[in-house]
């Protein structure tokens, strides 16, 4: 326990009387903890979802999960330390609504304000709805080799989140994606190169924290980059040796710690070289306390990945997981599948002596210290009118597009088809589309092209025969048959991978290939500029395309 000693001058100190001992004044965080009940302390350890657009919205989901009707009642019942927002919980609709919800929840929280969070990684994991500014995801920033872009992404995203009362973001991803078959990380990682991943991780953290004043979280420790199993649905095993872990996985987390990361999120993965017990890292004291606290020297807040995920539930029941996570050294328990079960399990563990109240205090102290650091203990309500002005402002959108314009990578241009001559040409855009972002529609409008969203090879080929050039979007190799059919038409085609860049390995015969690492509107607009020669392709592969192109490969050409 740290104390602050305040010395008072006495008459003895002035030489005119007997000496009086200095008076020790408790640190304000320690004083706050001393006034908290055990249930209030345990509540600070939990961050979870609530359902409803306002703090007083009744939802059957709240009733079913928590036994009370409104978000405010959930916060009050469990003395929650944090709330996490998702679109599917009704939390994220528009700037004014989000700001109002945040204010209502903070009022319900009482004397200790909430950490309010969301996953705004950008790219394929984007939670904030329009008009929030969209930036490219991590791997696109890796392709641009753009530390300043990573910082600006954090700074502007953080400013928009802060405007709506969100003070914590579950980003950036610090995993080093060295496995092309990784089903859950992929383009959410900056790179397969630990140094590049570390540089961009650190810069984005600084953007969030120094630039915008919200807490960032490097994830997923000890590194989720070399797995072919999704920890949402299974328990991945990563067989890196200790030396490989130190060389490949650890550097971005070291960089995050050096950048002052407020929180680090654990992964539900097994790494036998770090802990041979078979326990997932989230529940592993050798990994959380031994490696993260000990070897890497991290002193900030450690948060679990969602406890609803299968990876952390395979070996132990939902009543044991939160207790074991705390024993491992975790501070914040994110999204338990049954909050009541988890809360009571921690209470029982303290009552039985499995966990001491001092251990609970240790995590609460870290959580409250972070809240104090970010100004939350003297909470200022969000201004809904200001949120409307700040979120998606014209200046923010211009910056995001400028950052994204540097990310498109031209991998192959063997037929010298690019840049396209658009005048007098009939252009077709087809293949995979995201209805959420109207991927094909945005690209077609930018190109002045016809959009034919289809997964049917014959339909795509028929459309291509009536056009001069076809741009086909590929997502995770799902369009192999479609691309093969387009190649039989004899018409020029441009294949663009709009998620992982590895699709080319399954597309023999493709002579023109680009990758955008994302499919939101900013990426499609940047792609259109590259295709038509408005801007040159500047991206370099931040990962290798196995058997074809090395890390760092990328073509460029002049502008028209």
C-alpha cells in the first residue's frame, strides 16, 4: 500500500517546544477502497453488456440475464466497474443517443464512474455506426508503413469515442499474424513482422491515450497470431518455443508497455512453452503473473478477453473461470456468460479463503488508479450536441481518407492493365459484397461502373462478357469458382482481395491482383483511386503471400 506523507511544521520544528511526529495522510485511492463494501469492490472487477438505447430502457434481455429491467438497474445491482457497448445490445445507434446512454449509466454508477468501452479497431471490427469516421484496419496501416497514420487513427477515433462518453477502447491488436490460416486475427494484426507490429501498436496507443485521453488495450497476450483455431469457438494451442515467443510474439507487447498502455487483454490460448498445464493464458498464473507482470514488467490493468468465448470455458465451469482468472493475476473480468454466477463465485471464493480480500483490493486499486488517471473519478457528462458535431466531422473524414489512400497494395500487374482507362469503357464490379457497408455499390459509384453482386459463376461470367473490364472482389478465398469462370471469358479482370491478402494462392491464372485489407467505404474509395490512376499504389505487403510474394513486395506506378 502506498501512502503519501505530509509533514506539518510544529513549534518543535521551530525550536520552541517538544517534537510531534509527522502525520500520514492516506492516498485517496486507498481511502476510497477502505470505504467500499466487498460487493462494491467485486463489482469493480466486472465489465459487461447492458441492453437498451437509454439507461432507463426496459429490455427483456436485461431481465433474462440480470433479473432487472433497465441498464441503469444492472449497473446499480452489481456495482459494475465497466460497461461495453455493441450495436446488437442497442447501445450504439447515433452520437446523441450514445452520449445520452453514457450519461445515464454514469449517473446510475453513483460514486465510482464507469469505464465505458467498445471494440473500435476499424477495418473488419468496427462497432461505431455512421456517421463515425472509419479508418482502415491494422494490416492496412501495416501496408502503408505509417506510424503517423496509426497515431492519427487512435487520436481521431479516441476523440469521437470520448465525445459520446466512451472512455476505453479495446484496441489495438498487438498480435503478430504469422499464420495465413488464422481465422480470427488476420487483417486485425498490423503485420507478420514483430518490429513493424510493435511500432504501429505503440503509435496507435499513444494516439488513443496521449492524443485523445482515453484508455487503450493491447491484445491478445501472450499473442494470438499463429493459430488456425478461433478462440471464440475452440481452444487454440500455439506451439512456439520460449525463444520464438520472445522473438515473435512478445515485442509488440513490450512496445505497448513502453508506450504506457493502460490495459492489456489476455488471450484464451494455450502456449505449452509458457505454461505446460494446458490452461488458457487467461487462467494461467505463469503467463499472466510470470511473463506479463514479471518478465515484461507490466504494472497496468490486465483484462480478460470475453469470458463468453469457448476457449476459456472448455476446461472449467463458468463459476470457476472468474476465480481462476483472478488467481492468475487478471484485474478485469470481461463479459461473463452469467454475471450472477460469476459475481457470486468471487464472493464465495473470498468467503472460503480461496481469494483474500487483499487480492481483490489489489485489482480494485489498479482499476481505480486508472480511472483517476483518465479523470473518471471527477466525471464530466458528455455533451450530446457536441458529440453530433465531433463524430464524423469533415476534417476527420478527410484525414481518414488520406491515411487510407496510402494502404492499397498492388501485388501483380503482369498484363499492364493498371491503371485503368475508364473513358469509353464499360466497367463491371462483381464478386463478394458486404451489405453492411455496400462494398460493391461504393466502388461502382467511384468507378462509374455497373455493380453485379453475385456468388454465381455463370451469372458473373455472363455479365463480364458484356463489359470491357471486370473488377472482382475476393474475400478469404470464397470466390475461386467465380474467378475461374471470369477467366474463361477472355475479358480482362482485376482481382482485389478485400480482407486477407492470401487469396492469390488459390487463384491460378490471375495476372492483375491488388489487396485492400478491408472493405469499408474508405478502402473502396482508395481502391478506386488506385485503379484509375488518381493516386499510385503505395502499400507494401506487411505479410508474405506463401510461395508467391515476400513480405515487403508491392508495385507502384505514376498517376494519370
